[in-house]
C-alpha cells in the first residue's frame, strides 16, 4: 500500500501566552512568560504557588453560554482551538466531505474540574443533585466528540490518553490515519484544564511541581536550579491533510509531517527509564520512518519539563540518537514560557515546531541562567534565534512510560 503524504494546513491554540496562534507565537519568540500566581484555587495549603493560566479567555466567542455549561473547561478549549484551526485552514466541511474529515484530540486527565465540583455536590446535596451532564463532561474523549459535533466532522473519531505524551501521540496517530488512506483531513491535538485542587495536591504529593514561588523563574528547563514543572492549561490543534487533497483545494501548507515514533519504557509509573532509553527509541523510530537522516534535523522542541530527571535524561537521549550532530542542534523548551500543559503540551509544541520551520525563527528556552553540567547542549537560551529550519522534531514523554516523537519538514512538491 502506497503511503499518502500528509501536510499541515491549519493551526489553532489557546495558551497561557495567547488566546490565538499569532499572539502565542509572537509572545514565544519574544520570550514572554505565561506563568503567574495561581488564581483558580487558593494556594495557601499547597507547596506550589504558581501556574500558567489562560488570560481573558472568552468562551462565548466560540459557543453559546448554555452549550459551554455542558462542557468541562478542557473541552471548551479544544472546541475553541479547533474552530480556529479549521478557519485558518480555510476548510469547509460539507455533507459531501464530512465522512472523510476526522477528529483525534486527546486529554491527559479530562474533566478533573467537573469531577471535583460534582463530587462536592454529591457530598453536600446528595446523588439526585449531580448533573446529568457529569459523565459527558468528565470523560477525556468528549473533546473529540464535541469538536466532531460542532464542526460536523463524521470521519475517523478517536481520543488518545497517554499522560503528557497525549498531544503528540494524537497527532502521530492522526497522521497514520491519513497516511493509510482512511481520511483526507484530521483535526488533531490535545486539550487540558488541570488547574484544580486535586491536581495540585496530587502533583505536589509526588514532588513533580516546582515549589519556587517566583513566577519569573519557576519554569526553568535545563537550568541547574530547576526543581519541578509549572502546570498550565490550554489546547493546541492542527489540521492535517492528505497532500493531493490540500493541493486540489488550494490550501496553504505550513509544513509536511513525515515521522512518528511511539515507545514504552516498561520501567516505572512516573520516572523515565535510565538514560532516556525509551525516548531514544521513539526518536529513532520517527527519524527512520521519515526518510531523513539525523543531520537533516535542525531543531528539537524538547519535552523539557524543568524537572531534574526529565531534562537530564532527555539530553542523554538526544546525544545517544544524534551523536556528534547533537552539538549542532538547536533545542528549546517552550514550557519555560507556557508551563507544562500536560496532555495539551504536544499539540501546542507541534505548532511551535511548524512555525519555526515556516518563519525561520527558533523560540528560546527562557530562565536558563545557571547551566547544568549534565545538560550541555544548545538550548537556545533566553533569546529567539533566526535560523533556517529544514526539519523539526518534537518530543513528549508521559507518566506510565509513554514516549512520543513527531517530525515536520519544509514542504517541497
């Protein structure tokens, strides 16, 4: 079976540094941080004090307030970003093409906010007062379901839940659907709204969150003084399209997606495998499937969480895969600005990777002030860099030992 070529024709995002792609991108290349004191919850009982929240997001720009009340926040974000991505792609979904337009959007933890609110209702008011929308608001696949309904997309419809690898796995899996010829278009990415009491309690208990109270320095990937990640919220969605379908309708093409690797550590529920072994295999798989060599990759959007183990082991994995070329790579962690969007991270970071190729600008890793001797590669510290990017690789690594890598390259006919 001949594999179809797949290109990116639309982008949509709501992030802590912008409520659309253009604002998010401009703030990223200008090194603007979206981290601040958390306002969604009272931080007094928690060791972690900061988060990367959306600012002034107005859901009523995308749906009626009545419909919004039937969705958890993560689903609202997914619908908003998907509307923007489809509009950007200038894609019209009709009765004729709807069965060939699919949706594959993941979420790491789904409707956590809904779960907490409705559990309180159960305890305080009894089971009869629990919302009939509780389950449809809670389950992670409802982002895909609601986007499908809102846009009329009737094709391949699925949801990936692989913790912090979710967004990247979703895009990779959607890429495969088109590559196999089972859809012409896939709307794909990740969405997350995890800024809740239980999420903060859980991530604080396993010592994953930064306890640095200074919003300006709390998220500092690859820095020697990093002490954990800063939790964020939002959604990143891309429109993937079969090349001939895109050309036939005159779509603009941002980049071509050419590689996908997904592996399991089979090691530990939260800690990465020693040396980043699983991440190494995911990168190798993506590169081997892409038809590119390691020397063709110019930029890596790293998972780069700002946790001690992740940044060290991801660095080791990059060295293992790229050898001498590792020293020539530009690497950055945009989580230094957006925080860690968990299941949405891979979607947003795919957008950064695509725009780095299109615009010839690599976003920086901000807050990198004290280099870690064990993280000794080029992390594009503190300032964006103008540079041609022929191909970009994006990594995502998740609890449970999930590793996912996707590769984009400049489109050439």
